């Protein structure tokens, strides 16, 4: 497995080198003319700390991007992993007055929260210029709080996808469904064939919020979606019931969920992918593009053994939901701003784009950079969808509601998976938690 | 806490060292003053007092102060945070869990420690045994948590606990059925599920083959010797086929035996008449069955539940109900060795002659243990017990690591909740401080108890 991965990385690097031509020798003149921080290694001797939640391969690939930054500017960058709970990692460090230079926040909600605590530094004009040239206004807004721009969306995730094991679909003789009823019907057929259709990652509750958001955006439409995101309508609204009832159709049947709901609740995110594509125990997994990384680790080929179809329409809207990580500066250092500028630039984005498991929200990063046709296609949908897409709702909520283990929406949706018959109880619990978080 | 111990001790030491020459000369007429001048005393106390002030007193005072304010730290809420602790459902769960912990864990640990200590006194390899039981103490709680997370994994192929359970279970009874197989849903199916069994919807007649289509057979449970399903022909007996009604790749006709569909061998089939089982048969490799010598008439054909019993998969250790006992098990694993070593040390200090005297007087071993050993050991047992109560109240790491996030609200304890509300999610350090103070108040009586005991022993 390790050799296969290494080979994949090497291949990626080879492409990168080939694409840049003899980049190492010619990079200096072009860089100095395009970016202000470029040219000679102006940040020689500067030390930076970057904190992000990535581990494993995602961390490895990000460190390759950081290495490119070091080669360009001379600044030494160390990486610190925050773990799943970024707020819990950064909170004490902010409180203690020693935050990392740059933090990559998994939720725009945290940008607002930290901006209120005066823990963030607004971006400089140079960074702002990169944002204007490379991003649509929607993305710029996501990194802003109270009219000031603090963050750069550096990594996007396409969350309206369903991954499936082609062999399981072939064995059952079903085609990728295009709407919810077809999905339920196909699931029944797959279950009849002896394979549980879904592997749910109940222990990683954010996968459940993603599922809910896709169904909700599709059944209730974008306007209601925005209202619910801001808690302008209560969670006891009938539209929420409709969405939960749809989820009930798949989560409520024990033959539809691998290992039943109790097993699913003990399965965390990469494990549930391995169960589908490695152990071949189930047929589908409802999650984002970054599922590709564990798929590759399971020795399955993306595009052959593992394919995706867009999240089926459960109502009138075809859902397109994105997640994404926002880089912010927490210290007023030239190094921090230079790194933000690099990450927001076409150059930085294209280096990252050549590595697996990455989608750029940067419209000037050509989709041709992505290492496989699937990512290419996803990249195009993100860039072309523009303002029509919606951002992951739970990530827009206060993190006590939408981003903490064992609390808020995360807990209630896990409880709902445990007992999918109680739609009303789930709604009331959601509303009670939302009231606490939005007060 | 420690300053109360140090306080009286420090002057006494001083008086010992310089007791002979200056003191009597200094104070001939006033009341005799022990120890040095206040200035020197303060100078000696200062470093300790400073450290205690910075690391203990200030944080406690500040936490009390902070607990009276809301999340942002600017709005005064009075005792609001404390009210939240006792009204919020999730917080009450954590308090309940802490109660379970405090009641169960110290008792189990002290008892186990006592048993180990008394038993190891008698065995030849005592040191080796003690070393092994004490070993978990060398592992950090964090690592112990990771170990037990794996031990409690539900899949018997991964989790040790369930691997042991299933192995033991399977040596006594093993299930060779078709778990999770079921009739197809909907009205078209000629059979229906009924209380775990599968029965024909219409009475079967002798001479006409009965079709029993089954779906949802996992590839792993499909027997290797299964043949393509066949419908038995001819004969006047009651006969039929049980088969997997699913054509690989799709396209088969539901409810009909298509060419490639496989029979399900080894199924037990019952012919039921008026609620009584009239005959039993077992399906052949092609799924067909035949009831020999059954009188003509109409029967309900039933596949009893035993055909569909799922294989035993052990317990859901990390589920809602077992999570707290499971974590307490890990905690006991870590601390039993510590209790054993302390109690063994106490045991070594017991006067042998008391035991010998009792034995000579004809006491049984149990009586010696019950009437002599335990009472003589009781001071040590109490120390171990109280120390364990304090340790239990502040348990954090094991719960944090072992409980999967989906059941963490059910396994939550005060220390973990304190950290979660303070730094995770809401960043509500007001409520977090209130929880910290609450925890302190819970621990205090036991601390005082321990200190009193130390003092009495030193006196």
C-alpha cells in the first residue's frame, strides 16, 4: 500500500516538474515581476508557524506547498496539527497570547468568532489584490467579518457527492440514481442483493450534517437554507421535518445501513470509506471529494472501482454544497501576510492543485492542473457555479452548535441516527440547542 | 493544601536545629518564643508561598471570580453558571456519571489491590506477578486509552474483548445460518416475515411446489456448495424451493426461479398445520425440499427463526449503555497495580506475631484475613481508597479517548465537560470555571480527610 501511494506521489511530482518545465532556474525573474513578496528570498531567516487540522496525507501534501513557499521566500514554516477540534486547540493559545502566525480555520464561523475577540489581523492590500483577481466576491465575503477581510479560502471541498463501489452497483444491476426516489429504490435493490447500500460515518458527526444539508438545500431551496443557516427560522419548521423524513428513508432501515445504526455510530470518517472500498462491505458513501484520499489508501482506483454521482435531487433544487478552509493571520508579521498572499495566488494554488485530494476555489487555477479527470470536473463545477452554491451550513453556525463533538447539531443528528423514527423529538432538540448557541 | 502541612512543620525544624544555644538566652523574661525571628521565617517561607500563590491560590481565586461572569467575561451573571450546572440535562448526565465512577471505581480498585497483595504474598513468583500488575502504571493514561479503544472495538476481528467473547461463545454454540436474510418487501412476495421466521402467505397444497424467495444474502454467508436453484417436479408430496431470488447483475424476475439464481442449502423447513409442526425437512444443495410421507392437505410452510439467527458478535462496548463500565474497566487496569503495591507495603509492615498467634489459636485463613489482616491494614486501605476517589473525580483522558464522539455525551464526566465548555466550541470560560470550582468543592472533603490522617499519623 505504501509503495503504491509513494508511486502516486512521485507521479504527481513528476507531472508538477514537467508542467513547470525547468522552473527552478527560471522562477526568480518571473516571480519578482508578478508578486511583491517574490524575487530574492526576502524572508530569509523568518520563522512561521502554521496550524491546521490536516493530518496524514492531507498534511503531507500541504507541507509540500509550504516547502514551495520556503523555496520561494526563504521563510521557515513549521506545521502544527490542531486535531479535529480546531477551536479547542486555538482557544487556549489565543487566551495565552501565543497564537500561531497563520491558522487555517475549517469554519468561516470561527473567523467571525475570532474577529470579535480581536485575535485576527486584517489582510494587507497585497493579499486583498490577490483575492480580487483570483476569487469571486462570494468567497471573499466568507473570509470577512464586520466589513474587514481577514481570511483567504485556500481549500474547497465539494460536499454534494455520493461515492459508490462500481462492483456493488454492477452486482445489483443498478444505475447511479438522479433523484431521491431512485436512490431509495436502488438502495433497496442493492440491499436485496446482499450488500448494505450505505456506510455511514456516525462517529464523525460532520458527515451527518453534510447529509442533512444536501437534503435540506434540495427540498427547502436556497432561501430557506440561508434563513436556517442564520437561525432566522426555527428548526421546528416543517421544512426541516421534510428533510429529516427523507433521511429517515435511508437511515431508518436496518438493512440499508452497514453494521446497523449502533455500528455506524462507532465508525469514524476514514474508516467508513475503508469499509466500502477496502473491505467491500457496503456500496455507497455520502461524502465530499476528499473521500478520494482514503479510497486510494484502500487500493481502489478512483474512476474505476470507485465512482461518484452528484447528490440526487430530493426536491426542486440540485444541491451544491461546499466546505472549505480559511487561512487567517493571527500575528502581525510580514511572513504571515506573505504566506496568505502565496496561498491566495495562482502560483500557490497551482502547486497545491497538482497534489491529490485538493480543490481550489481560486478561479484562475486552471482545472487542467488537477491530477485526475474527476477532480478536474469538480473544479469546473465549483468555479462555474459561482454565487449559486451554498456553503456548508453547520460550518456557518456558532461552533458550539455546528462544530463540537457531543454538542449541538452534531449530537442531535447522532441521536437521530440512533433512533431515526423520532423526527419531532430531533427537531425540538435541534431548536433547543440552536437557542443556546445563538443567544 | 500543602501549606497546611508545611506550616507547622517548618518552625519545628528550626527550633530543633538552633534550640540549644540562642533561644534560652534571647527570651529570659517574656513567654518563651520558639523558632526564629519573623523576618527569617518569612524569608524562608517566601519561595514556597510565592510558588503556591502563583500556581495554586491565584488560579483558584481567579476561577471563582471568573465563574461569576458569562462567556465573554464582561457580563456579570452571579450564580447563573452554577444554576446551569444543575439544570442543564447534559451536565446532569456528567454529574451522574461522576457519581457512578466515584462509587464503583475506588471500591473495585481497592478490593482488587487487596486481593492481589494478599495472594502475591504467598506465591513463588510474587515479584514477577507484581511487576506485571504494576506495569500499566508505567503507561500514560493517554496510551492506556488508545489501547482500550482498540480492545473494545466492536468488530471481533479487531477488538480483543469481543474476540474473546465470540471465541468462548462459538465453542459452545455456533450459528450456521443465513443472518440478515429476509423475504423481499411488498405484496408481490409469496412469503412474509413473521416474528423472525418466514412463512408462506397462502396455504401450500401437496403436489404443487412451494416457492420461497429470499433476498439479502451476504456474499460471505453463501455456502460454497450451493447449486443453481431447481423446482422439484412431480410427486404428490409437499415440496418446494428456497432460493436466493436475486440475479447477479440484475434483470431476474422477482419471485421466479431464474436460470442462474442459487438455492439455499441447509435451511430448515417446517410444514405447519393448525399451529403444530407436522413435518420438518432440510433443503438440498439446489434449495429444494420435500416432506416425505406427509398426509395430503394444506399446510403453511415456515422457515423458523433459527435459520436467520445472526452470528454472535460480542457486546457493543462502546455503545451508550456499556461505555461507562467499559472505561471504568480500563481505569481499574491502570490503577489496580498501584493499589496493590501500596497495600503490599502495608501488609509487610503488619506484625507477624499477631498472625502467628491467631493461627496457633486455630483461626482459619479466612478468619485471619477477616479479623486480623484487614483491620490492621485499614489505615493503608483508607489511604488507597481516598486517593482513588480523588483520582476518579478528576478522570479525563480515558473518557476523552475511549468514548467515540457519538457516545461521549453519555460517558461525559465533569473534568471533560469543564474542558469542553471552556475551550471546545463555545469557549465559555465562565461556565468552565464554575465547573472547575464545583469539582474542587467535590474533591476538598477527601483532601481534608487525607491531610487529617497524615497529621494524625505524624503526631
